[in-house]
C-alpha cells in the first residue's frame, strides 16, 4: 500500500524536527517551498 505524499512529507518534517534541523521558534518551510524541495526528489514519493 502506498503512503500518501502528505504523510511522507509529514514524516520527513517530523524526523528533521527530531534531529534538530528546526529549533523551537523557527518556522518550517512554506507549502510552496516544500513543493519545490520535494519535486526534485522522487525517491520520497513512490
């Protein structure tokens, strides 16, 4: 069963937060920026 794209992005962001990429008070990328970032990384979607 394929995992929906939004779920994959959520899981990736959650892991990046856990690893400290985004500190408390920092903002995460906008939806437009996430779309740009992930559009060149098809390994995340499949």
